[in-house]
C-alpha cells in the first residue's frame, strides 16, 4: 500500500517545477482575459518589455501562493522559486513549436502520473515505485526538451542576426513575425 510520508515528491517539494509549469499553462489561458485590465496597464504592458516581465514575475509569485497555499516555505525560498521558474519559463518561450508541443505532452503525462500517485493510496508499492521512476525520467525529459529547444532557438537566432544578435534581446524581448 502507498504511504505518502514514505515517498518523496517526484522532485524537491520546494522546486516542483513541473507542477509550476503546468499551472503556468492554466495561467496563460487566463491571460485571454487580459483585455479586461485597465487600458493604461494594457498600454504599459504592451509597449514596455520590462513592465511585462515585472507583471510576469508578480503573476508567477501569486500563482505559487495559489498552487501551494499550505506549504511551509519561507518568503526567500518562495522568491527564489519564483525567479527560477520564471527563468525556465523564459527559456521555454524561446523554442520552436516542435519543442513546445512535446513539452506540453510531457507535462500532461507527468501531472497525470503525479495525480495517480497522490490519489491512489491503495496502489501497490511496486506500482508506485514504477511511477516514481517514470516521473524522474519525465522530469529529466522535460528539462532536456526545454534546454535543447532553447539552445536550438538561440543558435538559429544567432545565425539569423549575426553581429546584431543580443542575449538580452533574446531572453527579454518578444516579437513574432507575421502575426
């Protein structure tokens, strides 16, 4: 029988990046409601990347409070987690669709496994152990896809922009051709 106290969370309890990234997609869907924000804020967010990142960090911070309301975590660790996951998010946003879609699929599978483990207290130990191993592999694959996708995108951008390439622009500015 599965004992939650005996098994660690699939990744560190403080930095459950997969849960955070999955919650991020939910948050992005709520972003469709952004036209309801005041016009002044919409203008600032649309025309100033730094304001957009400020609100992004604030949104992540609030998201972690909502996602993990009962966790006993210090404010310092919460801010470190927020900045770490925001950085991972920035890397995620700098990849082509053929990295983004598998990443979403990995997150869906991973979170399904997590829910199974957390909600199946009668599951045999062997089953839980197998799912924990699969979860560790999913964790590694998730970060591999994020980092490889970012590296491929950065190389592509470096090639496209040559001497005008900027890491600052790559990470902190976002424009799309033909939208």
